[in-house]
């Protein structure tokens, strides 16, 4: 479903010079897989995630999602391709002046869906994340976990093939974290959506991932397998992440 081929991204330092946020990285994510991106702070996890939907455009390499090389598309075709990629953010990124239902409807409005279809799809997505009774509420009236479930419903609304989740549980307590992970896992199981999740918590990896890429200072160290909640790691970095969990 996702192929990154020798992607590289560098940024200019405020004090001058450059640093490589992602260095010559290649990896693949299978259709229907829940794949983690893990590492300590500054490892390049979020930058690599944002390369997948070209929120950050790579300086080199190819990003292929669902058979399309996104880096070669026109701006119009890229907008269309992005409808196959939902995004869930760490800080929710909900529109404060819109209701829950209107937040979920937003990407469908942008994509030009007919109003009747939008209403039906919004109702379906709110039922999936168990928030039908909050449709007319505003974000300020919701708990952190409820806000994140709205974010998941919004990402799911256009029927994407891929959902990218950037630290979706880092601002939540353990009980709420588990409910969000259960929600993502349910969507993956029921609809076959491929999920890529950035996290620094090995508990998240054990809970829902089949595999995870271990990153360090922008470099791919290894891809670990997760079987029955057990992480099979070879690198010292992966083992140190396990110990820190």
C-alpha cells in the first residue's frame, strides 16, 4: 500500500546550516497493516509520516501510495490522491466554531460530495466512533478522548485506504489511550484501512502494530515484528526503547 523509496528531507537550522530530518530511507507497508514509526524525540518520526501524504515534500526519493507516485503528480491530482489518505493529529486540529458533525463533514465538503451523501456519511462515521450523541456539540464541550475520536471520524469520512496518525494518544490518559487504540484497531479490522501510527510509547506498538520501523536521527535502524504483543528486536536502540516503556 505504501512504498517509500530512498526518501530524504532536510531543514535549514535557524542558526545556519542544515540537518537531515530523514536520511535516504526506504520501507514498505502492506495493505491492511497497522505499522508503527517509533524512536526517541527528534528521531524523524513525524517528518517521515508527513512525507507519506506530502505535507512535507521529500528533497529526494519517491512516495508511492496505492500504486501512485505522489511526488510525480500535479497539484490537482495530488489533491485527489490525498482523499485516499486520512490524517489524525496529536492536538486534534478540530475547527472550534464548527460542531462535531460539521468537523467530520469538512473534508467531504472540500471534496465536493453532495449534501445528502455528506449527512449520511457523517452519521455513519460518528456511529463507528461511538459519538452519535455528540453530533451537535462543539469541540470545547468534549473531553480529549472524544476530540480524538472526532478526529478519527473526520479522517475516515472520505473512505480512505490509509490513515496516518501522528502521536494520537500522547495527550491522553492511559484509559483513554486504550479506547483510541481500540477504535483504530476496529476500523482497521472492519474496513481494511492501512494505519501508520507515530508513537514513542512501546505500549502502543505492542497493543496494535504488526510491525514498526525504529528510527534514530532520521535514519532507519530496523523494522521490528510484533507477534502477540511481543516485539522481536535486534538493535540496541529498539531494546532501549523497550526498556524505557
